C-alpha cells in the first residue's frame, strides 16, 4: 500500500531537483478544478514556493465548476490567470469547415485539449517556465488523455500514481475533500470520466496494481484500451538510417 506522506515528500524533492537546473523558472500548471491539477499545483508550491507557481485557468466559454479552480488558487495562494479558449477553438473549427471537411467527435473532443496545451506553452515561453503534466497513471493506462494535449508537458509528477493514490497524496497535502474527492468530468458533454470509460477508477486501479478484475468484460476492455493507446505515451517512432 502507498505511504502517501512519504511519497508526497519524495515527489516534492523530485520537483525541487527538476527545477534546480532552472532556478528562476516557474511551474506552469493548467488548473481545471479537479484533483490532479490541484495536487500538482500543491506539490509544486511545496517544492519551489508559491511565487514560482503560475496557475492557468482555461474555460471553454462558461465552465460550471470554474469556482473550484478559483477556490484552489485561493487556498494555495498562488498567482493565476484566466484565458478563455472558446473563441480560438470556434474560429479553428470554422477554418476547418471552410475546407469542406466535417468535424467529428474525435476532433471536437481533442482540439480544445490541444489548444489548452498551446496556451500553456505560450505562457511558458513568455515567462521562461516549465509546463506541468497533470495526468495520472490510471488515465494514461487506458489512453484517457489527448496526444499533444493534456498528455504533454515538461515534467510529470503523477505519471506513476493511480487515481486512488493521487487522492491519497491530496489528503496528505491537506487539500479539501471537495477537491480531492471531486468526481472527474470530461468538461465537454457533462459526463463523468467513468461514464465515458465504462468502468470505475477503483476497478481500474485495482487491476493496475494487483492484476485483479473479477468482471471479464471490464478486464477485456481495459486491456484493449491499454493496447490501442500506448502510442500516446511511447516515443515517436523514428527511422534510423
């Protein structure tokens, strides 16, 4: 079982070591209002200080739970900015439609995530910062992330922690239960992550850590998603002459 307190301290030391080669750089963290970005922001604050953590809120039009993101920034007392991505996303869709191509669910679901990452790297370029990846192992395991979108970043504190373990780290950091236990949603159609996946994170986490899943159908689906989406987290294939 994860020792959350010890692991929290190890991650803080790891982040501190990562930034030791760039002692003036800020940690640029996309703040969604969910547990993953909250835990990453809190860990970065502990590692390099609040003044070197910059939270970026990126709603797409009206975001019903934007208050959660602002609440987190207030609790952590970190500098933050809001940049709404609705107009650039809609303009991009419009330009695509002008070519005669029709948007589908894949494009509509993934484009906002890639625009958000473009925003984070723009801020990184302006400030000389480093972009935090906020994905966890459970999401990565089944490819529940957008390639070159939320799967991107310069450092990944949670990449080897399951969703359940991230919650434990959040509790060890003293974050409110309203944030650590908040049901993750996709931010687009209003469905929860678990609705979209077709199984719970608890089932997925147990399968990842213990190899146990009593439901053969769920086990088969997890294996298929893991196999089909490994390309998102593997090095790009490159020809070697």
